[in-house]
C-alpha cells in the first residue's frame, strides 16, 4: 500500500506544471466565451420565463372571469376573492412621482 501512495504522489508531482502565458491567455479566453454563452442563455431563459408567466396570468384571469360567470356554483367568499384578485390584476400600479421624492435644487 505504501508503494501505491508513493507512486500517486510522484504522479501528482509530474502532472503539476506551470502554464505558459499563452496557455493562461487561451484558458481565460475560453472561460470568457463560456461566461458570455451562459449569460446569453440566461437572458433567453429569463425572456421565456417572463412569457410563460404572462401566459399563465392571462389563463388565470380567464378562469377567474369564468368563476364570475358561474358565480352561483361557487361560495360567495370565493367569488369575492376572485373579484378582488381581478381588480388587483387589472389595476395598474400607482406611478411614483419623482418630483416629490427629489429635493428641490434652488
């Protein structure tokens, strides 16, 4: 067993070598290219997720309107929750006024 340990240590010593400047530069370029590809793929996945979320929101909204259409089949509490949810979905968020938040420069 000791012979195997020694040979493994010798092998790792042989494998360890310093990279030249060109090899390091090539490795850095490869890593940069990989990072750019990953960033591009990440952006594409974000767009796909956003589209899927939007599609899901519209589908959910359609179901909520169906609940209102057939309100007699549901409990009044559930119908009220659907109405509130529809109102929240269809009401645009209030616009923040930057003029009020920014200090006057006089």
